[in-house]
C-alpha cells in the first residue's frame, strides 16, 4: 500500500464480506442447488452408459454450469463488498479513491502472474479496468470528504515491513539512514 487509506480500503472490503454474510449465503445457495445439481450429474452418468460421447458432453455441461453459478455468486459478492466498502471509507473519513488506486496497483503487480488466457468472465476476483473505473465512479458520486492524513503508526509499520521483508537488511538500513 502507498497510504493508510489503501489499507483501510482493503479492510473495509473484507469487513463487508463478513457483515453481509457472504460465506453463509454461499453455503445456503449451495445447499439449495445441491439436489438439482446431483440429479443433473446422475442424468449425465446414465446418458454416458447409453451414449458415451453425449454423456461426456452432458457431464462437462453440468460441471460448467455449476462452476459458472459459483463464479457469478462470488463476483456479485465482490461488487457488493466494493460498493459498501467505499461507503465505509467515506464515513470514516478516508480517501475513497484509495480503493481504485489499490486496484490499479494490484493489476500492475499481477500482470505477469495472472494468465492472460483466462477471460475476465471466468475469474472470481478480476482486477480489471471495469472494476477500477467502477471504484472511481463510486468515489466521485460520494464527493469529497475530509481525508485523514496517514498516521505516524502507518509509516512506522510500513517501514518495519519493508526492512523485515528485505532480502538485504543492511541495504534497507542504509536506505533509511540516507532518507
């Protein structure tokens, strides 16, 4: 993170997952769809015995539908966590643009590790131009709020993490001595 507001944006997002009971809602949704999913799977297995090619196609389709249902549910939770999280930032006096800034940094950091061949629609947590622009749009709609300055504690912890995470602590020490 580059600011305390960015850390607050991540915490606000994760707090919303808890307050909105996303995990509990996911379990409830899985329970509601488990019998129809098992029935479809059983039907695909029976079809495989009669026509192996059609059966394998049906098995693949059942698995794809279940996976897409899960992705859609998770993506909805992510949008909700972003939306309510930005409101929490605003209410607490943090910079609401920090969420979009952090998403941009995540997108840059993951550009080489996030396989380009996986389309956005299949990813549960895509950090995309769409998600970044939605966060900026929400921040603009909220307007300006008194923005908290980064605390001394934030800078102290960030520096400690930089030094402790350094592969060369002596070089990190020299960097901060010269700064």
